[in-house]
C-alpha cells in the first residue's frame, strides 16, 4: 500500500486550515513598513530611516520556557504568545530600540489548527501591545519528537535605534538612582522551581483556588508577561535614561549587573517593592531563602532603570501624573558585589 505524509503523522491540510484561521489576527498587527503578507517564503519590512542619522538594528530571541506546561495543564493557549513577544521585546528596549517586527516558531507533535490559532492570537495581541508587526512564522508538525498534546514556542524580534541613542549603561556612575517598573506576576522565568514547589511539594492542582490570590493557581501562573515597550520608549524620549535592565532568568543578581560598568554595585532597598502575593506564597511553600527568591524571580519588578539623581523627581512626577506605578529601588555605589539587597 502506498504511504502518504499523513500516514507518518503530518497533516498538511491541518496546516492550511491554521493559516486561514490566523490571517485576520496577523493583519491586525501590521504597521507602516510591512510589505509582505502571510503565505510568502519570507517576511518583508521596509525601513523608514529618515528619522535616524545612523540607524542600528537590534534583535532578540527567546521562548516561554516551562510556563508552557501550565498552558498544557489548563488547556488554555491564548496568552503564552504574549509571553513570547514580551520576552523578546522587553530585551531589545533595554538598548533603547523601538520594536519593528516579530516572527514566531511553534513546534508540536500534532497540528490542531484551533490550538495553533489560539497561540498565534496571543502572539498577535502581544505584537499590538508592543507596537510591532507579526510578519512571519513557522508551525512545525513533528510527530515522534513532541507529544501530540504538547508544543514549544519561541520568537524573534527586530527593532531600530539611532547609533548615538543606544543605551549601554556605560554612563552609569556612583550616585545614580535605580527605579523599578512593576511586574504583573511571575512573568516567564523560574517556572521549573514553581512547578516543583506547587505540584510536587504541595501537591496542588491548576484548579486549586488560592484565597490569598483571589483566583485559581493556574490562573495566577498563566498571567502573561507585561510588555514595557510603550512606557520605556516614552521615558527614553523625555529623560536621560542611562541604563535599563529586564529582570528575567537569574532575577536581580544576574540581570541588574548586566547594565553596570565594572566597579559599580546596585544597592536595592527591597522594602520599597510591593512584592506580589504569589512570591510570598512560593517562598513560604518552598521554604526558599530571600537571596534565592531574588536570584530566581523578578519579585515584582519587571524593569530597572538607572538615571541621574537630579532627574528622579522629574520622572517620578511624570509617572505619577500618568498613573504609572514605580519604585525608587536604591542607588549605585562603588564596589564589585553586583547587587546588594537591604
């Protein structure tokens, strides 16, 4: 008997149905510069470089990590796409780049068009919030490699910044102040530890209602990562931001030093942070030391900005007037400790 591709577990027709389902979602993300449409072999984007003296492209790639396991457990797939966009976009805005376009990659054991469309819906929503276009992607059906009901998700973002406006942190000096922009929960890092605590140690289920949170465990753990592009780019345009750090894997201790010149240390007053309840619960359930918490999770701070202390009152007033929460985290001092918590 003659075999077909479908006999091996790959359903081409399902792929065609997925494309039809996601066309409208993708079109909503288009911004000036998009030249291509879904179905081509590549995504085309025309740069408008008139406002840049020396335009520099800035790129970033990332995935969602084991947070996807929560999506599998809940069979809810319309938010992890925003996580994927956020993880990439939040990285490139640290250099002062404006996001332009995004591409995604989904690999799955069995291509179910409606599930894949739900994932792409989250990606599209994330792109809209980030102000960038979704101009391409790939859905790979890989039977025998992934389980039928599981998938992996990754993305790639490109932005633009003028060479003389790239934020590197090189101008940060002793006495500069650190401001934190709040996270909306765990975001997309530390989920291997989270799952070990709540599912193995505490034997909870995703539908376990947590009174302190006012929602189920799964609802809390699946909250999408906040996208900071609009706010951070607005602040960059109005204030002298010397350095920006995205608090992702490795928490405070790994990420804040990435923006600091040698010989400088960030001194953080942890009492200035309104730590989300989920982190207090994880620390209690897991018996986790404070240093480990701040070395794994964002602890309620998604982005850290460094600026001259003369600008602190101005930026604080501006953020307050816009109704944007922030924390005065601490200051930069001489030293080689990287981060000191107090």
